[in-house]
C-alpha cells in the first residue's frame, strides 16, 4: 500500500485529455462538510452544541477547515444561518478555517451576502470562506416562492455580483429580475487579500463546475466520488475556464466523502450500520411516506453498509482502508486539493470523535508531507547499528569512571554488549 501511495497516479479527468501526472498537493486539506444531520425528536439545542464541540475537537486535532450548511425545512438539517454558526464556532477555535457550506444564493440579496461575509472575514481574522450554491432542497425554494428551474441562473447572477463587490474595483450597478444594485459598494476593506476564498458546490451536473471555471473560484463536490459524472468534473471546469480566459487550480477542488474509521473494518462497519441504514433523513422520509418509490428515487432502500464499502461508495474501515479509498479518489479525479468528511452522525458521538482522531493520527500525515523525513530517519537508524549504538558501552563506562564510581553490576551486560562500535555477534556467530 505504501508503494501504491507513492506511485504516480493516472490523470484523465477530461475526456480525450491525459495529463502527464496527477496533481498532488504537498499539503492536502482535510475538513468536514456539516449539513448537519440530526435525528428528529432529539433536543435541538444539544444537537447544535454537539456540532460546535465537534468543530472544537477538529481544531485541536489539526483539521484544516469546516463547511457549514444552510437549510430551512425537513427538520434534520437545522442550521438556518451558517454565518451566525461560524461566528459562534470562531470564538471556540483558534486555527481551523470556517466556510459556509453552502449559502443558497437565490435566497439572499448579493449585497447582504458580501457585506456579512466581509464582516465575518474580520471577526475570524481571515478564517472565513464563502461557499455558495443554488439551494439543495426544493421545499426551501417552495416556501420562498422561487422556481427551482431558475435557481442555477440566479446563482450565476449572484456570484457575478458578489465577486465584483468583494474585489471592490468600482461601484457595482446591476439589475436582474430578482435583485438590483445601484452604485453598491462594501464599506469595509478586505481582511483577507485580495478577498476571502469563494467556492461553489457541484453534484453530478455541470452547473457548479461550470461556475467554478467561469468565475475562477473553488469547487466543492458534495455528491462524493462514486457517481458517473465525477471523473468528468474537472473537464467541465477546464472548458468553462478556457472560454472565460481564466487559469485553473486543482488545489481549490474539495471532494466530500462519507468516512468512518475504527481499529478494525468490522468494528467500523458495526459502529455505523444502524445509522447508515436510516441514512440520516432520506430513509426516514421513505418510511414516513411508506413509499418504496420515494426511497428508491433517492437511493435509500436496501442500504447495506458492507456492500456500499465494497463498491467504493463509502470510506469505512481501518486507517489503511481509508488511505486506499482516498488514493482511489485521487486517481479517478486526476488530483484535487482537499477531502471533506461528510459529518453524518451514523455512529454515536464517542465513536465519531474517535474516528476523526484516527483520521488525524494515521491518515492525514500520508497526504500532508509529514512522513518522508520520519521514514528516512527510521530507515537510517535501523540500517546503521554503528551510528545508532556504537561506542555506547564505552560511553557508559566513561560516565561512571569520570564520577569516580565503578560500573554497577547490573549495567555491565549492557555495556559489554555495546562496548565496540561494531554490531554484536549472535549466538551462531553472525551479526545481529
């Protein structure tokens, strides 16, 4: 597996185009994508507090970022304002970056989005990020009287306005059928230069990837890496960027993966099995509506976690299992800049927190440049007995002699063993 991790990966993100080698950052970003997913019937306040404690835990473990969702219906994804949540989380953390994951742009006037994020950039001392999308739940759009078929077009218009406001080159005047800007400008300067990071969400359609390429912003693949459109995602980015005359940067592409780690694969599967079978709320909705067709439409029937792991849809198992899954994502994508764990709550809180700890201890170092010098030092130490232990016995005898003391009897076997700079001989006469 180590050899596989160090081998060059195939590219192929775009049909008909092959790069010489896959992109691989020196420090891959790791974080979470927090919708969140709460059980109906639990204490809402405690659920939000648990989400905040999770981000504190990730900050202590050295995770790079957390992206927080916005939803207004369904009763499971209960963060209505990720900006307010981020402000609370920022006061509890020191280093982790915090992004909206994502703001549904058709629900907000672009001046309000830009102005609030600008203030959040200052409050967090540059740790804020703006993730945007068209809106995921049609039930939210229905309550607001928004036509779901118009949401992507509205998102494009809003992104254009927000970026113009953040860049602040000149006052922005813009009129659409749903917002107007008259000589609009932000009254605060940017804390982050040139401005805070902006990224757009994508699923299995080209719209998000097209926006990323067209406007030169980051990309959040929230549908995972197992669907058919995943390998084409970066090709869509490149096509839109080429048409707009913009460069592309794979380092700004993150992919959301369902991850859970334990000391054995069997334990990891057992910890998430019950929660995965409910599948947060799509499975619950299927049960509530007693509709097999509803469940099948959202992939929520016949949910076998072991089968999903075998098919590559879930990264659940040991640290080595998850490393292998991430390597597969890198190979299929041609390279990207970050992995975001889907904050699913399939396991209980203790097992979930332990999973993130195992990820930080044994998975993240493989992708963040922490191991090469450690492994080189180990190999040198183990391969050079003379440098590691040579003259150790003589040094011990000298220390006692300089103090005017005789070497204690119990230390003499050890001193004799390491008396010479050469490796001691074993019982059969060979070097040990």
